[in-house]
C-alpha cells in the first residue's frame, strides 16, 4: 500500500509547497489532515497527480489550524466528502464542516473506515493546559500496522499503547507523523525513542512538530530504520 506525503515542512521538489502542518494520502482514497493552506494543498495534489475524486474521506487528527487549514478548499471541490472528527472537537469546526458540504462523522472508539484502514477514536490529550482530543490513523498490511499521527498531543507512547491494546496480535511496522517533541529535552526525547523501540516499533518517522533534535536522536537509535518524511515522498508500507 502507498502513502503519499502531500504536505509537510520539507520537500523533495521545489515545485511543491511546504509549510506547517501535515497531509498524508493513504491508498489514493483516505486523506489524513490537510496542512495549513488549502490552495497549497490542492496545488501539491495537482503536481503529484492526485485524483481528488478518488478521495472518499478525510480524517482530521485534531482541531488545530495547521491540520484543518486545507479542508475548506478541498470541500469546495468535493462536496459530501466524509470528514472524521473526534466527538470533542469544537462546535465551530463541526458546524463549518457541515456548512461547507462535508459529511461529519464523529469517532469515539477504534473504527474501520475503509478496508484495512482504521481510526483510533478519540484519545485524551492536553495543549497549553487545556483538554485536546486527538485521533490517529492505523493501516494494516502484511508488514504489520502503520500508525500515522498528526501532533500526538496525548503523547506518542500513549497513542502506540492504545493501538497495541486494540490490535493485540499485530506487530507495529511503522509509526510516523508529528510526535510533538519540539519542546522536550534531549533526555526526554531519547527516553521516548528508546521506549518505542523497546515496545517493538520497527521503523519511525518523526516529522512536523517533532523537532530537528528528535530526528537526530531517533537516527542514533533507529539507524537505517529511521524514515525522513518530506513532501512529495511516497512510502511503501
């Protein structure tokens, strides 16, 4: 199965927009997050030859501008698109989805949204002292599970442990996305990287809010099993 990196802070090609937030396309049909800017997202889709009409759903990890920013321009082009949110996203977000022509679906617990593609359901997190609901995406392949995260406000370890609980007989092949380690000390980042490897995560791809220090530390621990995530890249999972 393929995952296309449609938006992130680095790019493999200067013709592609880069910026804050992430957007990942799974199997040409499920979009996870939409980055900060809808015009940039659609331009990247065009340059990467993405057929917008094949997309059947958008999963929003959490209700922050750099993950929802591209959604509204996308809905202008794809009305009645399913939009998966957490139950405790803001009322403003939910109403805007419906006003924009999207079909809002709230996911409280782990749910299969397409063949072999799941959402974790709402996981409790915190941001600036306030409750922050977030969900991650799970893809099941012959290699094992791939977990895709937006910002990991609940904590990347907490997210992984929930997935292991929900899929007790499956190994985790890859975890990538925002790990929100940018404000953590190097000691904390090292502990988290070592813990993920101890849990049995085969490959890791910290990006976005993970910070550059995290990439360096994860490289030390994961060596060739570290994946650098860049706009325009295609991952085979």
